[in-house]
């Protein structure tokens, strides 16, 4: 197998030999610290029966470590210039495949059927390109792919929002969306120094354990998320005001107070104080009243 590449020296040498200048626009901040790689990989709880989808393998530092543990590794990379380099660093790992494409455009279900038909579980493991962190996570979750967990390096600020509990400034529609599908846990906070080049924001590794069952039973998921969105449109406004401007008119808004009461929610509360359970009650009561 090729030599491990997670060191600043080896990374710079590889990039230079292939004549590559990293693209900021693609979020290319490569990991060069073996300890962080180890933390990411061990959080995913891999074994030889498991499959891994990696997003953005870069030059393969994380891919190598995943291939050492998992039975099947598929990595999607948008930057064609990296493909010959990946071929070199993944030499000897025949169960690791690289697909050239944009993760936001690749159809993941057929990919899972093709590559992961015979594994006992699949993880997504990645040091994500930060300019599209949220769209990538939401795509993985909304498509309801058969995943055990998602272990990703992301901006610390986004990790805080994903794992936030009701009542604070970090809690919002992203917290609720992520926690509807998963149980989040911050694995570790990561210093800038583990990347080449170093990003301008703080980073964290987050583990999202994908739920087998959602925490609330919803009749209309899309409407639930619409109510959540509406409740945070103006964070400083009350739940009453946010819902009134989205779902009612001046003439009809007298209906809203009894609906909130029915759901057990004080009209003067702010959206950021409601739990997922309360949003479920609220969307049920609202849907019934508006039907
Ligand atoms: N995994 C490598 C590591 O940890 O050193 C690289 C991580 S780097 C933060 C993000 C990678 O995602 C880059 O290789 C970049 O080219 C790739 N990338 C950016 N946008 C992408 C997209 N839409 N689809 C797939 N890969 C993408």
C-alpha cells in the first residue's frame, strides 16, 4: 500500500509533483494530521463488513484510513485534476472507488444499490467542502438513504447549530431538521493547524447517528418543516406573529390563538424555545384548522 499522506510535507510534495494549486472556491483545505484522521475514522465505527461514502476525497488522506478499515469505500470528487493523484494514493486498495462528480448532482440511491448491496451498514465520512455543508447534509438526510451514521468535519458554528437544544441562539430550523433525522454529537473541536491551507473558521467533527424511527410521528412532514421555517423567519418575533404573517390574514388571524392553545403553546413564546415535540403538535393543530 502507498505511504500514508497525512503530513504537511507529504501533502505539499504530492501537490507540487502533480503541479496542483488548490482551489479555495472548492473548499480545498486538506487534512494533514493523523490524530484527527484517527478520531474521525473511529467515530464512524467501521469494520470489514461496512461500506463508506466519502465526499471530497481531495488527495486521499482520509480515504486511505477508511480503506484500511471498511469493506467498501466510494469517494465522490468534483475536481478532475485530483483523479490521477488519487489513483496513486489509493493504489493497492482495490475496494476503494473514486467517482468524478458533484455530490449535489449525483443520484445516490442507484449508487448505493451498485456499491453497497452486500455491506451490513453504510457510513458517510468526510471532511466536507464548507461552502456547501448544509446542502450536502440535507440531501443525505432528506433522501432517507440507509445510513448508520454521518461523521463529518464542518464549521464549528454549523456543528453548534446542528446539535443545539431549544432555548439558545444556535437553535433553529437546521437544529430541528438534523435532529428529526439524527442524534447529533460533537466528537471534537479542531484547531486550524490540522489543515493545509488553514481555513478562516473554527472546525468541529460531528457525528450524526441516523435514527431508525423519527422522534415524532408526523402526518405531513413537508408541512411540519414549513411551520418550523415560518417560526424562525424573524427570530425576535413571537411564534404568534411569525405564524400569523405566514398562514393568516388580518381577517383570519383570530383563529390562531385557539390553535396555539390547543397545541399547548403560549402565543408570546419565541420559535427558538419550542421542542420538536411542540412543533409536531403545532403543525398538527395548524394543518387541521387550515384544512
Ligand atoms: N478529504 C480531503 C481531506 O480531508 O484532506 C479533502 C477535503 S476538502 C475540505 C473538500 C474536498 O471536496 C475537496 O477535495 C474538493 O475538491 C471536494 N469538493 C468540493 N465541492 C464538491 C462537490 N460539489 N462534490 C464533490 N466534491 C467536492
